[in-house]
C-alpha cells in the first residue's frame, strides 16, 4: 500500500533553516510528481512546492519562492524540502503528497504530516 | 492566481441528512477540481477529482458536479464519520489553490 512518511519537523528560530524529508513506499516513485502542502494552525491548505516525476522541474508558491528548495532522489524514493530564512508565517503542518500521475496537480495520497514551529 | 470560494463556511446537519457544499472558481478551470475531506488531527483525504470522478474506495454517497465555474460536493445521506472539514482545490493553473474549507458539524 502507498505510504508517505515525513520527518524533520521541529521548533526553530526565525531566520534559520530546516530540512524536511519524505520517504515513499508501495508504488513506483519515479512515475509520480511529488508535492509539499502546508497547513497553518487552524487554517486552510496551501501548496508549497512541486517537483516533477523525474526531478527536471520545480514549482513554488510565491510565499516561499527563493527561500525553499524541493528535491527528490528517485534511487532512494525520497523527496526533500529545504526551508531557509524561516519566519513565523511558515509555522504549520507540512504534508508530503503524491500526485496522481506524472503531473496532474491533485494529491491522491498524503503523509501524516510533520509540524514546523518557527518561534523565538 | 485563481480564487476558490467555498460556501458555507460551516454547515450543521443531522445523520442521514443530505449535505451540499459549493465551490466557485474565479475563472474557467476546465473541470480540474478536486474535493478533500479532513477530520481533526488527520491528513486530508481525496474524495473526488476531475469535478465528478469518485476516487477509488470512496463511498457512493459522495458525489461531485459542476456547472460552469460552480462546483458542488453532495453527501446523499450523512454518516457519523462524515463530520469533517471539506476543501475544494483547482489544478488547472499553477499555483493550484484551495478553497477556505467547509466544516460539517452536528446539528
């Protein structure tokens, strides 16, 4: 069965960096684009970053462009989110999600999420 | 960016009742709309994609429909496990955007 397991969340100070990772299993990883979606406490959902199935292209939300970098390692079935220059607005649960195909734009599987708190 | 406007924000209903949630796109999204269900403390779950296609394993009491830029999620007979928050999402234009959510609670 498809499983997505996030790791790397925690409490960090503003201006610092954090790297999230997601380990995938149960499907052919290289056949799917992968995404990170976040949810601020008590708020809605925001797509943060997308990496194509082969890692050849990335998309970023305007709110994180220039600060976050998404990458993937198809040999290890992993996707990462490098988050730099963090601010309080980046606080929330970060979900690793699978695209339904090479790149359709909707998310058919979600991890359980990892919590990031940016606070001094 | 395409704006997705959901209504209502909160909806109170009885078990067995019929529930309708609306989502309006600010421009044509060519049926590229998904619906998700989220229960407290859990990750969202895909219910519907392409406006009206039911994801595998989702009960048939859920259905999606569209009329132009207006989209609807209907639950024909609300079950106890359906009390949750529902989000729509367009995936026609990047950035893919979500509605603000509709919470379905007990009447």
